C-alpha cells in the first residue's frame, strides 16, 4: 500500500516558518514528506533539512519523495522527543525552524494492517506508530484495569459513555481476549444507547482515538518535548505545531504562553524578581485553521489548528 497523506495547513505553515534559504530545518513528524518537500524546495545548497519519524513506512515513503534533494536532506528514524540527541549526532546544535504535524496520518488510518481504524472488522488491534515497540493496542485493551480504561476513554476520547464502555470491555475480555478492531467496535456499540449511535458520528471513534493516544504516549511526549525544541531554535527561528485534538492544542498553547511570559512573581509586584526571562514570542495569538476549501478537499483537516512560536 502506497504511503499517502494530504499535508494539512501546508501554505500557512510555509508562510509562518519564514524560511531562510540557507537555514537548517527539522520536521519531527516527517510522514509522507509533504511539509518537508515544500521546505526543501525553498532551500539553497547551503540549506539543510532533517526529517524524523518513528514509522518505518513513513521513512521509506519520505526518502523516495525527497530523493531529488538528497544533497541537503537527512532522514532519521526516531521519535521527535529525541530531537536534541538526533541533531547532536549529526553535528547540529541549533536550527532555524521546526515543524510538528501531530496525530495519525491518512496512510496509517487507511492501512487496515496497522489497526488504527474502526472501519475494518478483522484488522489486528495494533495502533503502534513505532512497530519496534512490543506493546500493542491488543495488550492495552486486555490488560488495563476497568478504572484505567475509563480514565483514558474519558480524558483522551472525551466520551460521556466512557464508564460504560470500560465496563463492557472488561466483561467481554472475561469471556475471551479481544483480538481485532471489529470485536472492539461491536463491544463499544453495545455500550452506547441506540438512539445516541444513530445521531452522532461513529460510536467507536472516540475510544479508538483514546487508545491510540495512550498507547503511543502522544500527550506525554508533546508535554515533555516542546520546551527543549524551543531552545533548539536560533534567534528568530520558529516552531510550527499542528494539532488535531483539544488536549494537544491546550498543551501547545500553554507551553508557548509560558515561554513568552515565564515570570512567576505575584501580579502585585512592581518589578520582576524571579529572574525568569522570555524565550521568545507567540506569533499566532489565535491558531490558524484550515479554510473551507481545504476542509472540502481534505475532510480530515477539519479539527486542525496551527500555533507558532518565535525564539528571541
């Protein structure tokens, strides 16, 4: 299956990156190389591009797509939380721009063998973005306690039927292990009132999202990585982060805000005495969102938000 992914907010990201043709740029979620291709097009021979992704299929696809720029690119398999170490290994201390396009790619959703989708009945429950890891969605579903399942479905899926879904999962696996996406989908359907199933979107969507986020530690990795990435930027360098989930967006918004105004002094202090200095400024006071035309062309872009921070 060919790795296909429509890059979201592509034009806006290129504009906000404010690319220096001789600069060094990093894409921490390389995917199919859509954003990367546009960055590389704008670089001179002095410019350099580093692409990082934990998905082996993405690495192969992006390497093919970016082959015409082979003199200025390096593609590395890894998680963006390892960016500092990855760059140090190739002799880079600071960069001029970073792109993160979070969430799951169209390819990962559409390839049934990856187990991300609730639309295929007999796909294995996998959902690993990095297949080198042993622990899968099947392991998670069959080993997490009812309370743990409730927590992730409530917090990461924001599903009001989280408690009942967790209860149904535990009851079903008491009979036999839950093996496939189809089995899990049927269990979720049974936990949601028929009237609600008829009115809303797919009943399994929120639970599958929650499992994927928990399994791949998506929010944890983002929370723990953003400060370090901001400090990898040269003065004037920018980081562009595209999110698809309210919890992701909140993390990005709060960390950018804290880096713009890190002062912890009480508001009634006449001068700052904590000594904490701003790292830069938030460029997007409100996030950039897709146009109606983009959403029509690519419905998966609907929930996307782009936030940008510039290093001082």
